[in-house]
């Protein structure tokens, strides 16, 4: 799986697998989801009212209920899944066993979307309407608002080495920032 990328199409019932060496795109499996995370041995999918845990053949291993109506973006670190509920301006945590963890809300975070974690378990959240990126500790405390005045950040990704943050935003660009 090191040479493959899994892609979802928000609101569609399709997950694609891309082989990065041959550039071959193929249908992987059908599940209606807005966002997916590849953990290396499982796929975690954001499915509006729950989080689905699947194997790489698309078999649902478990459905984890979440608090909120519309899970759009997810990330994970270890056994914890982090997800955003945009219409509630909230970031929440739930374990793979279904135990609910923290809820993060902040007056400076509006319409949270993209979410990812670094190697230490810190969480990065893109505030689409607040035009910023929050860095949150793994127990749900604000560490820093690391980016401000970035127009409508939507999707973010922390590099595997944890030293860079990629941010896509409404100007159809992807910016790369160094993390401290």
C-alpha cells in the first residue's frame, strides 16, 4: 500500500485507489462518504451520521456513532478518530471502541473542515469561514492559531515527517507551510 493513494468523492458512493507508480486509477469499493483516512491496515470513512471502519476490500468492520449530524472531515492518531461538524463549529474525538472524547469549540474557529494530525498527536483544523488553522493538543486544548488570513482553507495535510502543513483553499491553490 506504500505506492497507493485512496481517494473519495464527497457525497458519492465511490472510493478509488490510485497506483502512484503506474498512475492507474481503479474503483476500490462503494460507500457513501465525504472523507476517508488510510491507517495502513484499515480505512476510516466519514459517513454523515457515523464513522465506518473498513478493510481494504470494502467490508465494513464496524460503524461508530458520532455526536452531530454531518461528519465531513476526519483524521486519526492511534486509536482515536477526530472529526469536524461544520454546522456546529466543532471538532470532536471518538475512540475506535466508540467512546466519545473531547469536544473543541472556539470563537475563532468557524466552519471547521480539513483536519489532520502530526506525529506527536497534535491536531490541525482548517477554519473555512474563519480563514485560519488551529493547532489543538490531543486532549482538545488550543495550542495556537498557526495561520490567519488564509482565504477559506478547506483541506489540510501534515507531511509524514511532521514538519510541513499543506493547505488547499478557495483560490484553487495549495500552499505549503513549515511547522515549528
